[in-house]
């Protein structure tokens, strides 16, 4: 349907002039202040470019460290190289599951929480490997979620490389694209080898990527050896990465949204330069986890209006640059799946959809990112379905105006039995968790509250959903790669 036939709700905050102001501020930070780089390979690339590498921080002759200042032209060169679209695909297929472009929005959970809110007991405890597998199956079962992350760090793994086990567990329990985290380059190599085995080869993986690495520079204005090594490896392999800083306003960034945005943007742009110098045209996702520090609790806040303003601004800066974007939704500072968590989930999902962030993670986060709740994941999926219908707007074509149907029914008639109603009544959103019963009927059916229905549905999905299995030969290869740590690094 053509755009002029559909009316959509819109959300806009930054004009092109505002984006240009942030861009120029970030260029000034990179020109005048610069960034510290602690990776010799990255410094070698930068010395061969127009960047200026000095030793103003007193690193002396120590290899692999230096202060780097960037001329504006180098930054703008890098922006011209990076692709405007990343298509994340279903495992074993070229079917695009998460199209990262324009205002398309794909949702998924977060990674690496220490704590697990058990839906069976209601208790908070440490994650185990079976918990991670069950949570991944839950994500696989929910059509509203488009990609998977690990959600928890298993406390029962007796290994120095838990990230490889996490990734293998995700591959075995979902066909959806995986956003992974890892400890260093050696983990990256092992995980890419696993994904390549499942895809049918690294060339197939590059054409139809089923994974994306999440990593971070260190705010303020530092590129560590470990994070930069991962950044360079993913560029070398031409596989997608989000290298997202996490400026904390009032802690590691200025205590203003504009200042935090400009600082995080400078960190992002310097990451992009390094990335594109390694491999021009390699896929790069634009994102910044701009939070603020709550001075009463010293917590980096998720459930705040300022956090949502930052999400809109980051999405708009990414579109200004023509890059796909990274966002957040379905999270809360609450330590329980309660009314506070529900309010935060609904608000953040609506902002993500209206703001047009492309890859939106952290669905299910509680305790300001320290705990994953399967019930929060299922509740947020319900919110995604509801809010997608809201942002879908209303049609204005002749079929929707229904003038002929109105003429046919006339004054005092009814529309229930018309073919037009039969064709369109499924256009309205239908809840899976919310109740629309009258009180008497609701009581006769047991009078269950939303929390009761949520718990039952969550446990049922975790127990009953069976993901598409991997071929036996692929599973054996994954186990070999996962367990033979000495082959990588």
C-alpha cells in the first residue's frame, strides 16, 4: 500500500540541524581531545592514515598505546564506506529474520546477567546452563522476538571459556540470529567457526549472517586492547558488529544528554574509523548505551525518561549517518516482575517502535541489567505485539473507507454479517495474555490475574517448545570447536 494511503503515528526529536550540531561537536572532540588506543595493530592502521598518533599520555615507548586525534575528513571517509543495511538471517537459511535498515525494528533479549528470576519458584538465584537453554527455547518460541542473546552467565560451568558454551547452547536451541558477546579474539574465532559450521561455510555466513558481535570501547575515549582486537577481527571477517560505548552521564560522561550523546558519538566514530581502515565496507551497527548515574543509588538507570530520550537521539543520529542502529527495550530497574517492570516494558517498547531503532535488545532485563526474568520476556512480547499494531496506524484507501458497505447497510442496519467485516475483523490486535472478559465470566473461569496467566504461559512455553534441531554432524563439530580451546588465539 502506498504511504499516502496509510496514516502512521510519528516520533521525532532531533532535526537535521541538531544532528549536525552533535556531529560537529564529536568531530571537535576527536580533533582536539582524541582517544587513547591500546592495540598495536589499530595504531599501525591509524599511523598509515591521516590520523595523528602521539604520546601525550606518557606511555613512553610501550608498544601498543598512544593518543590518537582524527581529522574530520578521515571520519567522513569512514562514514562513506560502511553499508546502510545489515540483514541477519535464520540459521541454515538465507531468510532474513532481522532486516536492519530504515525504521525497521527487531527485538531480542539481553546477555550475561548474573541472576535468574525463576518463574517456577519466584526466587532470585544464579543462572545455570539448563536455565540458559530454557530461556533460549523461550525466545525461539515467541514470534515477536527476532534474535537471541545469551541472557545469563551459567554459574555451573567449570571452564575458562563460558562464552563458547553459551554460543553452542544458543545454536542448539534456536534458529533465530544470535547477537553474541565474548572475552577476546580467540573466543571470536571459535564462535565464528561454530556459526560457519552451522551455516555451511564462512562464505555462506558472510552472505547470510546469522550472528553479530556486541562489544564496547571504554568510556571516556579509550579503546582497550581486547575490545579493539574483537573489532578488527570482525572487520577482517566482514561479519557484523555493534561496538557500542556506554557513557554514564554524571559518572563517565557529562551530566547532560547533549554532552553524553556527543561523547558517545565520538567514541563510536573513532571505532568506525578503525573498523573501516581494517576492511572498508565491513558491516557496522551504530549504537550507544547512553545512561545516567542515579546519585542516590549509584545505579546506571534503565527505567527513566532520560534513557528513552537518549534512545530516540541515538536512533536519529544513526539515521543521520545512514547506518543501521542499536537500541534497548523491555527492561526495568525493578527487582521483580511487578507493575513497575510492566510500565517500563510498555514505555520502552513504544519508544523503540516510534523511534525506529533497528536491533533492540535487553528484553527481559530486571535489576538494572543484573537479572533476567523469563516472565518479563513473555510480557514484553505481548507489548511488542500490541505496540506494533499501534504504530501500524490506519489505512485510508477506498477499501478501508468502506463507503459502498455503508451505502449497502444504510441507516439502522448492522455490519456484523457483511463480507467486509469477515475480511477485516482479524486486522484488530488480539491479546494472548490480557483478559477482555466481563467480571462474572472472568470469575467463573477462575478469576486469574495477569501475573498468574503470565507465569503459566511462560512455564508452558519453556517446557513444551521444541526448537528445530541441528544435524548430528554439525552438533559434533560444534562440540569439537567448543572444547578444543587451544585451536584458537
